[in-house]
C-alpha cells in the first residue's frame, strides 16, 4: 500500500537535518524550498535553525515534504523514522549529465 505524503508525514516525522539534506541535494537555497512548498521563507529558516524533529503545523510539514519529493528527493526510512534522503535515479542521472 502506497501512502500519501500527508500520511507518511504522520508516520515519519521530519527533522531539520533531513529537510536541509534534501535541499542540499537539490542545490536549493531556503528561499527556493519555501517558494516550491508554498510557505514563507522565514518558516523554512526557523524550522532549519532548530535541531531535531520539525515543530510546525502538520500542513506545513506536508508541504515541505511534498515539494522535496516532487523535485526528486526520496526519503529513506527505517521503522517509520526518516533517516536520510537520496535523489531518485532519474534526477541523479540528470545531475551527472549536466542537465
């Protein structure tokens, strides 16, 4: 069964470190993530500044996760906890090919 982003966000809470790592893989700054997620830039800055699990409205967390997933980020999870991120194979290939 495939879960929607909103359901996964409840199962696997995101941390500031995971959000930042996903953003770095995409070579996005905080402003770009905010624009893609439809949240305020100061929200991304505030959430990333505090270590550990994100403390925000669930809809904000879903927006951030969905924006990253739509851009090619895959959340690597173990037992329901987000432990890392990677790029989808197609996005990785585009990066290597210089696209």
